[in-house]
């Protein structure tokens, strides 16, 4: 047993992290880093600039996928068995513009295409490489904030915890679209649309660990919409909103990402402009969230926020200060305490695996 425990501890110490960035703003592309589970520290081991603006990443085993957030949007695949990511063939076009998010769903990679306001589903080969899109779904509608909501802007796509449904958060239409993915063909079949309060500009959501609720972080207003999730019928029902900045906050505040504690007690949200991390406490039912604290994000413009697999550290990708800052989380109060940082110009995303 001692040998097994030693092996598990060693594997945890050798765990990996990957950082995406905007090459158009001076970023290095995709960085690989070793992750120390005890201290939370990241140590960059190599990188690849083989694809432009890899702003969001998703890991599946030893294959890393990265969107290319460009007018001619694409997805790149990388082998990550070595110290630096190695491209697996040429990037695959998503046949849409401005992909900002992606998720691995079975035998496909799905992208949320912000500029086109659509989803794309690309089939994966046995070696991890991608084919041309076989599924597409365009959103419809607009919102009252005309400079940001003249049309649909899909910002996130992810499967529900049970893997039956695909949810897409659309900033331009103030809605979350629910669809079903055909695992054989990649076709996306529309199932339903949940309307949120007009003008809130939903950006990303996270599910409660129990799979009973989803929490939608809004970008155009600094609020969180609490929703109940019915996995059997694929229905998302809004219950209420909670601010993610304190009363009296002045100046711009643009929330970017929300993550949930593994025990379902807390949520954390990154807020650009105020450059803070919000701590929200969930009631035992999951029906309400309450802002209990905010702390500085450790840099400027936190575009992404990630919880380490251990649940003990949070990582803010601070785009404008060019770093990834990590925090140790107080397990009782949920309040993050800054523990260190690593340079990462134009950082946009952190994933672990």
C-alpha cells in the first residue's frame, strides 16, 4: 500500500497545467506548466505558438485542444506528452468566426463562436485530430445593449453533468440554449431556450456539484443568475440574481468566469474592471447565493478563473498584467489568499490535467 500511495503522490506532484493566451497581444500561445499540488505553484516547461490567439483550452487525456479566436476561427490539437505542446496536424476550421470557448463531448469537440453567434461540432479521430464540422447550430435574437447585443454571441458551450444535454450561453441574446448532440453524426438538435433578464449579457455558467443547479455569470451587469437544472427534461429555470460586487461599487465591472467548490458550499467569480475575485456562499439547497467577500485578483483584467483538481487553489489568468496568480482557499470561509504568480503575457485561460 505504501508504494501505491507514493506513486499516487508522485503523479499528483507531476500534474500538468496549460495556459492559453492572445498572440495578437504579445502572448506566447499555449504554455505547458508543471503543477505542485501542495503549494499550488506553476512552473512553465515549454510552449507553442503554432496557432493564433489560443484563448481557451480543453484537455482530453494527452490531447489538448485550443480555439483560435480569429475571424477565420479554428481549433488546434496538441500532443502534450512532452514538456512542450506539439501540434497534431493543421488547425481545423470551425466554419465560423471568433470561437471563444470549446468542450470535448464524446467523439466531438464543440466550439462556441462569439462573432458568428453559433456552435460547431467537429469529429475527433482516434489520434485526437479533428475533421471538418459535421454539426452546426446558429442562435437567433438580440438584446437591449445595442453595442454588444445587436445579434447572437455564443460565449460558452458545455455538456451538463449527465452528458445528455449541451448548454450554450449567449451574451447577445440574454439566453442559454439547450440542445442534444447526436454522438454518431455530430448534429446538434435544438431542445429549448431559457431567457434571462434582458441586458444582463450572460457569459459563462457552472453547475452545482450535485447537478441540480446552474449558476450563470453575467458580463454586462455584474450579477449571477441562480437557476435550477432538471436533467431529465433538460430544463433550466431561473430563480433569482445576486450581485458579484459590493453595493456602491463604481466604475466598470465585467465578470468573466465562475467556478464552484467541490462540496457545493461556495462559488468564486472573477470580475474585470474592479479586478477582484468574488466569494459567494451557497445555501444548502443551492437555491440562493450570497456575496460574502471580494479580494484583489493579483493582477489586471482577470479573464479566466480555474480551480485546481485538489480544490485547494484558485488560478486567475490576468490578461492585462500578463500573469497567472494562484490563491490558497480557506476551506471554512471560502476566502482566497494570494500565494504566488507566474508570468504569462496576455493570459486568457488555465486548465489542469
